[in-house]
């Protein structure tokens, strides 16, 4: 692909001067008798016609009439065919309808004029340009074949352009269908989440509120209040997620950063976890993307602790490094208890998020407990 693009650039850049040089050499060779009929005109006149023909051929991309004029002059004066061949090809490539008909009429007049000049000059010029067989052969070689070749190239270009437009249109239609399918799927997921999850969480909040009012034991009242508050927050988060799912375009839900880690730890303590926080190194201003990713690491790790080791001692450590941030969440061994169900996708998605920033995430058992360690570089989040 790169070689094709490079070749096209070379052709587009150097084809006009090369064509001009070839036309000039061919016209000069024709006038001197090496490639055609020797002309009795002085060398200065021949050189002027050759240079004019070369200039006309080199500028044919921006203007056509100089080339057509040079072709007529070159044939009538010198019987030089180079400019005429290029002109016929360009006519087939660029002209349509009446313009093409006008060119054919003009070419016929030039050939007829060449016959008259040949008859007047006589000699080799008469044999070459004024006999019936040579005139027909010259008409085919100077006008017919280059014209047909130009028409074929133009038809091929038109076909390729039509195929390219069709492919682009089909690609746009396919993307539109895919976007529509994704939007419908997002709407369906949002509807199912609202009908199932939101309904159950709402029932949990209602029952927790009733228990908070009717319970006598202070511990039960406190637990019910915590369940009700957590459920309300879950409903708020779920509402934001449903709003994102229902939006047609891509949307970004505002996420919390490092400043909310203490609040997250406080919620975990209120839920019964024994969590402590440690900071190492000199805290510095970090990019918002890095802060959000670190918050997600801490949140997912604490969620897993609540699911699988709710009675274990847990430590959250934020280690500020010169080139990034290291997040460690480690819990000790658990003495037992039932684990809450989980889909097992949290750490997988978290690892992908960390790796997108150029970091790495490790989650391994350590001394009967579990360690989640994320190293997030500044370079990836900048």
C-alpha cells in the first residue's frame, strides 16, 4: 500500500516534466529527419516549436488549448506527431460530448491541412502525409488509438470512482445499522436493569426504612439506616448508568477521584470492614484520569474484600512515585463466613483500564489473604 502511494506521488510529481522533455526531443528528432520528415526550416524555428510543444504538454493538467494548438502547428509545419498523440489521448481522457466532437472536427481539419501542405511541398513530405494509405494510417495512429486509449482510461477511472463511492456508502449504511442495533441493545439493557435491579433495590430501601422505624435494638436501627442509605446511593448510581445507556451517542459519566478515597473507606468501615489507609511519598497533583483509575482500583478491591473476606483486616496504601502512583489494597486471612456471589469480571475490566494507561495490575493471594497492586504511570495518564 505504501509503495503504491509513493509511486502515485512520483508519477504526479515528475510525469509532466518528463512528458515535456519527451515531446521536445521527439519534435526535434522529427524535424531533423531522425524520427520523421526532415524540415527545411532553420534550427531556431524548429527549437521554438519544440519548446512550445514541450511547454504545452507539461501544462496540460491546468490548460488544454495550448497543447491542441501546438499539435496543429507541429503537424502542419514540421509533420511532427508527438504533440498530436498526447493531445488525442488528453481529448479522450478529459473531453465529453460536443467538446469531443469539436476536437475530432479540428483533428480532421488539421489532417486535411497536412495533406494540402504535403501536396504543396512534395517529395518525402508528400509521400508521408498526402497519400491515401498514409493519411488513413496517420489518422488511426495520431488520433484514433490515443483517443480510444484515453476513453478507456477515463471509463476505468469512472468505474473505480463509482465502486469506491458505493463501498463508502455501504460502509456508512453498515455503520448506521450497527449504531442503531447498539442503541436498541443499550435501551433494552437499560429497561431490563430498571425493571429488575432498580425494583429490587427499591424494595430493599423500603424494608430497611421500615426496619429502622420499628426496630428497638440500637444496633439493628443503625444497620437498617446504613442499608437504607447505601440502597439510595445505589439507586442514584443506577439512575446515572441508565441515563448513559439511553443516550444515543457516547457519553462519559463523571467519576470520582483520589479525593473520594477517604469517603469510600468510611463507607466500608460503616459496612463492618476494618480498613486503614496509608500514604507514602510526597503527595503531588495527579492527572484526573490517573485519579479516577486509582479510585476504581480501591473501590473494586474493597468490594471484593466485602464479598470474600468481610472480617479480614484491610490496608489501603497510596504510594506516590516520581513517575506515577502505586495503589495497594491488601487484606489478611479471613476466619470464614459466606461469600457473596460475584461475576468475576471486576478485576478483568480493572486490568484493562490500568493497561490502557500503560500500567499494570496484579491480584494475587498473599499469606492467606489477598493483594491487589496497581502501578499507574504519569506518562500514560497525561
